[in-house]
C-alpha cells in the first residue's frame, strides 16, 4: 500500500487487545485489518481485508491504494468499495478504475514486480474505504511476516492474523511484542488467531534501534519447503544447504576469460594480491543492475551470464567474483547479509530468509577478506557502514554457518581535521581546510567523488560546509588510490564574522565538532543504538591579528566515560593559537535506564565545545 511499512526509526508506543483511549482525531484510521492465511493442497493462500475511515480532507491521501504483487503470487478476487460512516455501501470500485504497471526500480533491468493502483474518494466526511484481495503461492519461504498496522500515524482499532493449516503441517513461529495466539483444533485442521490494536502514536528519535525490533509482529515459516528445490528451516546448516543448491554449478566461465585471467595473474604467488587484481578486474568490467526473475530473485545468474553481459545484481556479481577466484585456486564463500547503515535485528534462533544482500567471504592464511561486489569504487576488502557489525550466513556445502562481520573501529571511522584560520579585526578571515573522512562520510564522498561530475560535486560540498556565511574559493577531493578508505577534502575559503567585537575586546567561538543532538531524558522513549563509532580528531590553528597582546584561553577539558570521550587543550606560541581536540561517541546499545548518563556526556561535550576565546 502507499502507506506500507518503511524501514525507518520510529517509536512504538502501545499495543493491546483491550479498549483504548485514542488521541482526538486522526486523518485516517483502520477500523479492521484481517489477514487470513491458509495452507491448502501445498499452496499458500492469503486474503487481506481492510476497512479504514477517512476523517477529513487531509486523510484523502490514504484513499490512493497500491497493491504490490509478482507473477508467482498474482492478486485475485480484488474488490473495493466506499461506505458511509454507518457502514452503508455507497458504491463499488469498477474494474476500469484499476491500473496495473510494472514496479521496476531505477536500478533494475528487469524485476518480476508489479503494482495495482486505484483511488476511492468521497466528499462527505467521515467515510470508509473497504477492500479485500487474495494472493496464491505454490512456492514460498515465508507463510506470514505480519505487522498489525498499515501506517505509523494511522491507528488500527482491530487487527487479526488467522492461520489455518493441517494439524500435521510443521511450522516455526516467532511472536514479538504481541499476545500469544488462540489455538483450536477441529477435523484435522489447526486454527491460530492473533489479535491486536495499535493507537497510531509514533515519533522518530535519534539513533533508535531497528524498527523490526520495536513493532509487534508474527513471523511464520514452513519447517520444510520447496522453493526452486527442497529446503528446510530446521537449522542454519539446513537452510544454507538449500541456498547452496541454488548456486551450485553456476561458476562457469568462458574459455577466453579463463585464458585472460591466467595471463593477468601469471607468476603471482601472493593470494591477497591475486584477490586484489581480480577484484579490480571485476569492478572495471561489470556494473550493478538488478535482475530479479528466477525463483523470486534468490537464484543468481551464472558467471557466464555476467561475463557475457557485463552486468548483474549482488547475487550474480558475487557469484561471478567467486568463479574468478575459484579459477585462480582461491576458495571463497557466498555470504548472505541484511545490509543497511543501521543494522537490523537478526533472529539467530529463527532460521529463515532474513537477508537482502550478498557479499563474498575470502579466508586467506593470515587474514579474511570480505568483498562488496556491487560497488565499482569500493576499496578491496573494505567493510563499510553498509555491512559492518552484523550477523551473516556463510554458505558452504554441508557446513553453512552464522558468522559475524567485523565492526568499524574508532580509527576506521575517524574524521581528522586540520584547519588554519587567518583572523583579522574588522575584516573577513581566510581559512584553509584539510578534512580526512572515514566511515560513513567516506562511503558518501567516495560515491560523490567517483560517480558524479564536478558540477554536482561542487553543489553537494557547498551544502555540507558548516558555515553560515562564506565564499568557497577552491576545493578538491583526494583519494590516495582506489583501495584507500580515506577521502580528503581540501579547500580555501573566505569566512565572514569570525571575530566579534565586544567593547575593546574581540572574541571567537571554536570551530565546532559534530555532536549528535539527543532529546531530554524526560522525552526519550526508545533505547539507543549507535551502530558505529563517531570520532573526530582536530587541529585548529588560529593566526591571531597583528598586535594581539592578550588571549583568554579556556581551561583544558578531559572527559572520559563508557559512552565516549572529549578532550580539548590550547597552546599559544607567539601570534599563533593552536587548539587540539578529540571527540568520540562509542558504538553500542544503551538502555533507557542509562540514557541519562549518555545524555549528560553529550551535553557536557557540547558545553565544552561552545566556549569562546577572548583577545585584546
């Protein structure tokens, strides 16, 4: 639907099956949301029925409905209608009012993904929209992945998941933040019913945990399944064996490419160097395009397909890179992971399809290299914010297992600044900046530096400079080599109003470090998850105006807690004032109970950072 769940950080405030007192008026509210799931004759049949009330003109945006589907799970028995506030049907949706189109994304060459759209709108408020539809699947990995809401700011008065299956049909069920199902048995059929309600009061918070760990949900997977081939969710080894069967035999390379590879690595004994050479070769001769067709987009295209067409998605490119290394005699492993800057809650005790990305694990004698194969500019072996510090499934015949990808360390996320300020009374100040970016900012600037033209780069860099009033004279981005995980931004600026006059004195604020803004502990509702360290090390050199006699320098700061550290000191030599500063906010998951201590640390660091220097 147009207001379907999105993977963003929002606050789950309440879920109950009892009567609730709701906020006064919502633009839209769901009266009933019933999902009926049935296993019948080895088919998965799902019927959704939704009735929602549009309370005012602002709620009309919810009258535009989108239903996504694929060829292997087409939508049937679609019916929709408008009711008045008493439930009397005003009119039904006409067939010609439904549009259908491909849901292909910009980065895709082909996707087996489609969408049905329709709009049901009335001009007498409040009114209701009801619709019901069915999907049928013959092959499936999930039976249900159910969240009892349609929109974060849309309350649900009543939601039910009803699951019907033969009594001897084995499934694994994961309930989260929801009351257990009511279970009945009759005539060889098992019926499970989950009931919930939601009050629609979500709000975003800085560094909140993954939303899937906050919202109520029910996940149901078959213990044994057929999806392209037979598989099992009994344990991760069994699930990995199924994935292995999908990729086995797809590492075929054309003979001419094998000959070319042999020449490239001829005489090279160092395996790490061979990995680097072949990784660069793959990056330089392929590009990422999503092609989701076979077996729901979970089976990669053969290496020969990528070799011939020079493109593929993460599965195909990883399989191709695996084939290159295999031909060179280097063992590597297809590895499934859920990628994203904020890691997602991983259910290690619930073997199932929990992944959206594939990378390659290459264990060497003294090291292990992880290869991101969809990014043509990623340094070899670079584990960035997109995949760091999370569980992954390494696929190995008969020995698949959960592994942990490495975490970014402080030095790998460090932002280093060296800034020279030429201060002049009553005049503009000249600044020379040299900022070295790692971690998340490297990920962003690496893409900017290698994938955008100079005009776009200039536009972006001007937007992120932390000055209210400046003139950017020159700038450049420097990357030592393609395998460096550091990008340096060098610039010359004219900055206005650094020195502020106060009587016979002048003062200036220290160039601020970037410290996240957190809300008061009284307002915070969610735990905190900082996925990687946020660190900076700065050297700020202020060339004081000629004739400066006295400088009032703040006392040194040295603050260290389990949440991070902040240090600042200043040294004056002749007409130069140098400020040394370090800040680091540690990676970690912090409970609401300890949030006040984290907030106190951040607040103290900000207070130190706002101090001023006075000169005469």
